C-alpha cells in the first residue's frame, strides 16, 4: 500500500511504515490518501479490485484497546471502579495515556489525526449555533445528554483514577477538554466487536477498540467493503468490485443522518442516505389527540388511553416513533397508539378489559406499516397522524421550502461546512415527514 501526499515528515508515510512494523498486512492495490476522498484521509483503490478481496488484515496485538495499552495492568486491577453508563471509560483512559506518552508505540497512528482538529461533532459547536441549525432534529437533546455524561464520568471516575496514579496521569495534561475530544474520537472511529450468538443474553456488549487502517475508511450507506472479525486478526474485505481510483467505503451500520452527524460529525447529502429516518415524538401524538378532544370528558379519555399505552409499554415520555423512507420502523408502537387514541369510550373499556389483547377473528393488521399500509389506515387514525406530523414540522426553525432553496448550488456553496451538514439532516427528515403527509392526507 502506498501513502498519498508529499515528502519528509509526512504522517501518512510514517503510518504506513508503522503498519509494516506492527504486522498490519496491507494490500498493494490500495493507497492511503487525502486526494479523491470525501473527507480527510481515506482508502483509495490503486487498481481494479474484485469482490471478496482482502484490503487489510490487522493482527489483534496492533489494536489499541484497554487490553493492549501500556496501562492494561492498572485498568485490569481497577475494572470494578471504572464501570460507567457508556462502558467506554477503560478505553478512554488507555487513549489519554497513549496519546500523551512520548514513548507510545501508537504515536504514528495518532499523528494521522492532527490533534483531532478534524473532529467537528455538534458537541463542539457553540450552543447557539447548535440550536439554530439543528432545532427539531433531535441532535441538540442528544448532545446535552452526552455533555452531561462526559462531565459526570470525568469528575466521578476519571479524576479519582488519575489522582490514585499521579506517576502516570496529570490532570493539567489529561484535561476535561482532551477527554471530550477523545470521546468524540471513540464515537467516530472505534469499533465494537459483535457478540457471539450464545453470549448475547449473558454478556453486555464488547468494549470499543481502535482498529488502525480500518478506521480510516469513510462511510456511505451504499458501501463497498466491510470488517470481518477472526480469532487472530480483523480483516477489511471488499463486498463488490471497485474500479481504479474509486474510494473504498465501510459502513458504520444503518445510520440515519441525525445519528451520523451526532456520532461522526457528517451527514450524507440527499438522496444518498437510504437509511435516513425522521422521528415523531410520542408525546407529540398525545398532544395532537388532546387538541382534537372537544371537551373535558374527551381529554380525560385521552389521558386514560395514554396511561394504558404506557402500561403496555407502547409509549413513554422520552420515546419516539421512527419513520423510514418506505415504512414505519416502530410499526407496532405506532399502530397500537393510533388505534387506542382513536377509540370511543366503549371500545376503550372493552379493550382494557381484554388487557390490550384483541380477538384474532378481527381483521389481521399487517405487521409492517409500509407506505401502502399507511395510506389504508382508518380515517380517524390518518387524521391523528396527519396532525402529529404538522406539529412535528413546527418544531423546526425553518420549513421545507427554505431548505430546498439553500440546496440550490449558488446558495449551498456560500454555506459553512456546519450549515451544509445540518441542512442535509433537516432536509432528509422533512422530506420523510412531507411524504407521510401525502400518504395520510
């Protein structure tokens, strides 16, 4: 594998040399480059590649994790006190140590990321900009939770661990700011090995780890490579033929644009992301039902119906109904919620007496709420869904037309990178919501 870019002091050349020394096997048919990639460094095909070709094999000792770092013994001894909601603390401590250790064997790997200057997750945006550009998308709320979590983990777990090991850590060097950057680094570039099927019930998820070279690949929904996990190494393999000069893309999973921007710092331009989704907050459907109630008795009925849906675990104050391009991804929750909130007092009483179970002889509802099934909903359910979509669209700072105008070449080129990424998120969500309006109109 060749490194793209220039001469002495080239971080890519130093990294490729490091790969050789670390036993990372790279295909001679690919090159690490900043040219011809969608963002930063990427992997580009230097010649034609067939499906099933090995691009890189990373031996497990070259992975950077809590089990391979220079403080693995300390982390193992303290594992009980390093438990957290995220499960990331041991890896983050490993990164804090290796990133700042002058003798770290991973220095050429870290040099590629240039002090994490390229990380531009919404958590690094000023709050005013985040709210202005992303209101209604769900990202500002997710970031608020992340930031609260980061502060809590740093003060209650990281600091006490550092204070217990002053020969290894210095809070003046290993700051909250650096910790926050490393959280974003783990969000954007780490991998989590899937559990074996027999372990799925017993064990929690595997902890994240850094996989050099594999983490350089950029993501698109329509990807052409993926990572395979073997006992001795991790292998990145092509999933279809790739032409010379084409960028090689991994997949981070089926991610909506709001998840991509929140976790990875970018979004896919419309209509590229076939996995995009839009949310209707569950409480928004309750609000639409309340607004439709004509008197106090009807409002009381909606409250009782909502409480019953909570008991059935169909809805919750924090939950959302998730809509894809072709179907509702939370179909059972949405169809039961619409049905219950549209019941008369008599129907609801009977439904409650059956504990939410219905006679099988009634018409069997299709288990997927496809677009076609949505258009066949009963009129009161359609009306409630329509009103809920309108309320959801009101939560954005702008309408679909304003965003469409910004996508025109002349206007788009004047936008900052953040404005462009936020636009892709808003526009995809609004398109899905408007498509739903048409279906239930």
